[in-house]
């Protein structure tokens, strides 16, 4: 599954779904490069972003990543 929030440069691809939590890859649209991973961090009880090596972001990309994490966290709270 691919989620595109309208950002020119990045989109999110589902890597794993356990039924309880999901793991998503943040992917560069033009190169297909994996930029980082969004996954559940149990100690903080929320989804977090693990930055990939040599990844750069502009403010629009960071806003899109934040928007996506907020969506996942909101969905998780509704399901609990």
C-alpha cells in the first residue's frame, strides 16, 4: 500500500502490518530511495520516525512526515 499526501518529493509505503501496529517507509518519489522508517515505539506509546542515512529534507517534507505520523498516532488512539 502506498500513501501519497500530495508532497512533490515523498510518499509512504507500507512495509509491515501486524494488525496492532504498522511499519512504513518514507520514499523519495523520483529515485525510490528509502529515506527513513515510521514505526511504533512502545516506550513512548506512539509512532516515531527513524531517519535514514544521508537523508535531507526541506520544510515541506518535514511537514508531510509530521502530518503522516499524527494521522497514524490518532488512528492508533482511536483503535485502543
